[in-house]
C-alpha cells in the first residue's frame, strides 16, 4: 500500500511539472487575412491579472484545422503594452489553429487559439 501511495505521489509531481503553469490571458487581436502572394499581420495581446505583459519570447505554429498544409512558424516581436506582432502569408482562407509556445521566468507556457481567416 505504501508503494502505491508513493507511486501516486510521484506521478502527481511529474504531472505538475509538465503542466503549462501559466496564467497568461492570450488573445488574438488581429487575425491575418488571405490573398495569394500577400503577407498580413498577426497581432496577439498577452495579459496577466488584467495587466499587459511585456518582454516575452514566444512563437506560434499555425496549422489549418481541417486540411494538411504543414505547420507555419511565426516569431513575434514585442510592441509594448502587451501587444506582440508577426506577419504571415497563408496558403488559403479557412479555420486555422495557432499553437503558441514560449518561456517566461524559466517556465514554459503553451496556449492554443482557433481562428478564422477570411479571403480578402
């Protein structure tokens, strides 16, 4: 019984160490549009406890929700006041998923945003 309890506690510690652990509120402020051969801005806002968060380093990996166009990596530039910006040329309009991965204060964070890209 002691081994079972010890094993369970070890599992809980491992799972706690693997969780994203961030309490960032990450919102897509401006979704890109689609037009062949054109690049569009992607603007993300990061807040924590209602306050803007600056100085983060993160990337987003964009994938189409219902089709396989591979993954598009975006690195974001800190514009201040919790606003981060990048740009992307997408292969088509439709539903997209942004897997956001970054690190702050030595801890990794992840967030997923699903959004619609409209044809311009």
